[in-house]
C-alpha cells in the first residue's frame, strides 16, 4: 500500500535549523521520494518502508532535541505528482 506523509518538525528552542537539516538529509538518504518546502517535508512510498524509516529517524531527531513537536499527516495514496485542477 502506498502512502503520502507530510511532516513538520518544530523544535522548541533556539538553533533549531541544523536539526531540521539533519532530519531532512537522513530522509533524503533513504530510497523514498522526499520533497521539501518552507513549511513541511513530504515523504512518499510503501507504507511499511515509510513507517520503518520514519520511526527510526523521528526517534533519532527527538533524542537530539531539547524539546519539540512533530506534526504528521498520512494519506493512503501516493500523491507526489498531485497538481491542482483549478
């Protein structure tokens, strides 16, 4: 089953940018389709593969954070090529 996941990492301290960059680079190093924009990161792929990688990478970034939030949205379909029809 294919899924699309939108992630927003919000560290609750100063000097947060290196942690966000580290997290995104780790996702890019996977075999998953990863797209970024200024507000979030999207990950696309097979459910089991995406969730296994996210479990590992979210745990690592949380261990590096003093405090933070991770907002996650999951859609049951691969929407990486979505284009609005209006």
